[in-house]
C-alpha cells in the first residue's frame, strides 16, 4: 500500500468521512470534520499508524494531505 | 485451550463480545486510534444488538478526545454510547433544572476534575505548607469537592462518577518525598481517603473513580502525553484513555445488565494446574512453585471476590472423593469446603449442573459467571445457556490470577454488611437444610421445623441507615418481587424522607444466625385513607419460613392503626416472578375488574402476630 493510501484510510477512519473524499490535495478547510478537535485526533492517529513521534510545534503545519505526506517522507516513512 | 497470543487481526475474527474482551485483556496489545475504531465497528456488528448507554461529562479539561475510546469500551460491552460533553470548565450551571445535562437524561455522569480547580491553593506546591496547614487545606479541599459533587447529586443524572486528575509530575520532594514531613504523596493519600470516606458516608449513587489506580496500572509515561496536554488540554495517552473509558463504561454496564451474583468454578486447570484424577494429590500444580504458585494466587483472588459480595460455587467433572481430598488435605489449597455455597462434582453435562445450581441457590442463571478452561465446556454453556457469562481460564498459568479483572459485572459500587456475610449466610442455609432433613427423618412435619427455628423478625421503618441495601434489593431481587421496580439510592432516599411513603424492611434471625436485611415494602399513601403497595419483595434466601406473610400482616396492622382503610396492590408479571403470582390473593387481597388487587382492612382484618411462627419486633410509631 502506498503511503498516500494508508494516509487516506487513516484520515477517513479518524474523521469518519468516506475515503473517496480524501485526495492528494485535500486540506483541512475542505472537510467539516477536520476541525480543531478532529485535528488533534488525526495527529494521534498519524503517530500510531506510521509509528512516528510528532513535535507539538509541527501540529499546526500538518493541516493538509500534501503537508503530511511531505512530513512523513522527511521522517523516512515508507508504507 | 484458550489462545494466548493475539495479533490485532486475530481480534477482528472473534465473534463474541465476552471473548473479545477477554482476548484484549490477555493480549496486552496497545491499540492505536485507528485500530480502536476498527475494533469498535467490529464489536457493534456482533449479537446481541446494542443497548443504549447515555453518558454526561462535566470536565475542566478536554474530554471530547475520549469519545473514540468510550465508543470502543461501550461496543465491547454491547452498548451504544451517547455522550453529552458539558461546556469546558466547572460547569455548575449544569447542576440546575433545565440544563442540557439533565435534558440528556444520563445513565452515568462523569466529573473529570483537577485538584487545582477545587482549591486555588493547590496551584502552589503543597510541600510549601507546614503539616498543620496541609491538614487544614485537606479539610477545605474535601468540603469544597463534596459541595460541588453534592450539587450534581441533587439531580437525576444517573450514577455519578467523580474523578480527579493525578499530578503530571512525580511528588514534589522527589525520592525523599515518601519520608518527608511535608510529603506531597502522603498528603494526597490521606486527602483521597477522606474523599472516599465522605462520599461513602454522605452521598448516594456516587462513586469515586481513582485515576491514580489507572496511572499505576499503565505507568506515568504511558498515562500522560505532555504534547496533547500542553497544546490541547487533553492529558491522556492512548493506553490511559482506553482504560479510563473501560472503567467508566463498566459503571454503565452495572446499571444495564443483570447483576452477577455467583462465580461458578471448574476445578482441574482452573483452581489448580493439571487433573486431580490423573495427576493425584502430589502431581497437581498447587503450591509455592510454578505453575502452582499462579493457581494459589488465583484462589486468593477468588476470596477477594467473595469480599465484594459474590458467592462461589463449584462445578467440575471429577470423582467427588478426589476433589474432597484436595479441599480437605492439600496443604496449599486456599479455598475450602466452607467457601463454596454449593457444588456439583459429577459427570453430568455442565449446563444441566448450572441449571440445578440455580435452583438450589434460588438465583437466576443470568446472575452466573462460569469459569472453565475447556473449549468444549465453555462452548456448551455459551450455546445452551446464553444468559450465563462465560470466562475461559487462560491456558498460560501466569495469566490465570488476573483473568477476572476485566469483567465489568464483577465490579461493585457499594458494599453492604449483607454482601460481606453472604457466604456465611449460604452456609447457615445449608445447616438449616440438614436440620430440616434430620427432623423429617425423625418423623416431624414442616410446622415443627419452623417452630424449632425460634425465628425473630426485626422490622425497620424509614431505615435511612439501610439505604444502600434497600436500593440494592430493588436492583437484585427478581423472583420474590411483585412489581420489579428498580430504584437507585437517590430515589430510595426520597421515599424515606417523604411523609407520603412508608418504607419498611426486615431482617430475620433464628437459631442458625441472622439473615441481614432481606425484605422491603414500599407503600404510598393516597387520598381518602387509601394506600398503594408500590413494592413488595424478599430475598429468596428466606423463602419457605412464612416471613413474607408475617411481614405483610405486620405492615397491614400498622397501616390500619394509622387510619388506612384500603390497600391497592399490583402483581406485574415478568419472566422471573411467577413465584409470587398468587401471593396477594393468599394474603386476602381481592382481584378487581381493573386487574388491580384490593384489601379493605375493616372487612379483612390483618392477621395477628401469633398467626405465624415468628416473633415480630417493630418500632412504635407515634
């Protein structure tokens, strides 16, 4: 599974939205469920799914699919 | 053999919720948030269908992020949780008529509080105060907390669960703290004891959920996540959130499912390792060395469940003589014959044995927890008696001592004197049975037996001191119960305080011992010298001694003395109370055209005390 597919599934499961609504360009403001609460939930889910430890300073930057993908890549995550 | 190693994917293959709960407890898997969501979706699809559980949360730190964990814990217990989160902060406005919390009609209300919310002095180090000031602060803290909790308790918000967030850091004085005069940990331990005592003594239907206990279980590093705490005011890491949710949902489970009363135990590979019939007294695993050491600990743990008020029974396929020998002679056997309220040691199928145990103990099968190591026996009981909760003894002995820890129905929220003495009461009952059999063999009749018991009944009126027990009786009594109305302590207190209600209970003593409080009647006075019998119930442990009639007629005499002329009563049939179908007509009530029973006290005067083989002691009412 590609990193994107895994991320797509994680976002879908965490925010309870259909996976098809999440594309490689999706941003937080496009999804009602990706509010501040959803965001904290998503940060937890990312850590646990991809086995990374996020810095609290990075939380606000990880507000879109491309930003998260770039971050994961920089952390050396491969699916 | 029960499986011992689980990968996450194995869990989603399990098709019964009780097995799933056991597997989760056994696996020690940490679940990620997506895994928790996958698992709760799976648990929701299992049978039986979900029952609702309504939770209200009042919180001075972020609580919304608990939702997926609450959802998981609830789905695993067959509950569909609907949670209302009050606005952030010490939302005392929620403890008022018309609040959203009250409108939510919660079954359980959870208070998630921090110590420093209760008393501002706790924002500074407690170690800065000399002991006398620490003690004074302790008193003020508890007073303030109880005042807040009391405001909530005054409303109908279900079972109230109070929690205080532990300190994010270790004790103020570090390694030295435990022995310091101004020790933070000692201050908190004594303050917490005070909180527990005050809640127990002054508040009904309120439980203090000790988060320190969860912290000890998961460890401080796995309990807090500083990043989410400082950025989103959510303190819990996944393991802590999951365990907290499990415990909160357990409180809900206790209110939603039939009360568990009996733990029925297999012997071989459950109470000891190996098979007594094959391995012999010296060969079974029971004693100081592994694996016997684990079974000794399990037996000690079972004695603790007895202290919670559960009774123990044996159900094993063995030669009775082999098993007796272990109980009597094995030097490391902890549970002796007197610890078991009843036993079936034979080669009869276990479901049949459970049915006959239920008859002997006068308890419903849905109050049974069955513990057995065999795949076959567990499957047979699950299949034939789905109302019995089955726990399979883990196949690794090291997992056995804690194998009941995750069972929500084995938690208790109150303990009464009757709970603690329960096994002794069943032992008395066994001696009574033997005495009656002796008399029968000597050619005496049943009347003779009752007279020889020298029974004394003590009736209590508006007995506030028995509140917990009376509420418990309404929750637990299914068979000898005319209307099966369940009341929590809060409602029961209302009846006791009200002049319109007569609350009466009784205990029964005889030559073999004292039963404790075993009967309850609630009468509601209506206009025009009428009274309605709202509740009349009796614990099955005193059936067959004419106590129910002696109690009823004593109360009818009391009501007649108070000027009541007519009693209205109902029999509301349930699946379990067939036993009392004819009780009202037997006492002289007449069935009316409207399906209700009535008694005119002038026409049908209550029977005198001398009509029954029981001496009655009733307080004199002015």
